[in-house]
């Protein structure tokens, strides 16, 4: 248990979660402005249906949550490694703990009609992102402590 820095894991989980919660809606708004059909002259219901259909048909909307989630996990892993200053890979991987917990909860509660493979891939990819963030933390620390020539 001494290898795990509780402070680093908690702060990195908060960092990754807030990053994802702030960045994803902003990017969805930007993307919706980009793919929005011409809704002039349509009723509110027709315009809403047209915008929803355009967003669901966009391949960007399918990949955007994955990219943002993995990026947030990499940032969280980096933050965890920098705060912990030891066992960076372990603490970096644990920075995606909230994804694992919510992924397991989602699988347990919504087992009918979901793709187990899709949820498993998302959880695994974000944990790998946290691990990579921890690796980046190691590299930065090594670069700062390397003797200059």
C-alpha cells in the first residue's frame, strides 16, 4: 500500500474527470455547429430532429468521446506521476480508476442492450492512457535530473 499515493490518485482522478467533463461538451458544441444542417424555416421539433440526426450520423461524434477520454486519462496519469514521485506507472494507471469503477457499474446495471466489448475497450484504453501518462511523468523526471553536459 505504500507504493500507492492516495493523494496523487485522488487528484489525478479529479483532474481527468474535470478535463473530460469540460472538454467534451465544448467540443460537441463546436462539432454541432460544424455539422448542423440548415434549419431555417423548420419548426423547433423538426430542427431538433435534423440536428440530432446529423450528429448521430457524424463519424466524429463516435470517436470524439474516445479521444477526449484517452487524452484526459493521459493527463491524469501524468499528474499522478508528478505528484507521487515514485511508482509512477502504478499511480498513473490508477489515475483511470474512476473509469474502471463507472465502467463496471455501467456493465452491472445496463447489461441488456449494450456492447460489453465496447465498454471493455473504453475502460482498457483509458487505463492504458493513464499508464502512458505515468510513463511521461517518468520521462520528464529523468530529463530534469539528467546531468547536463
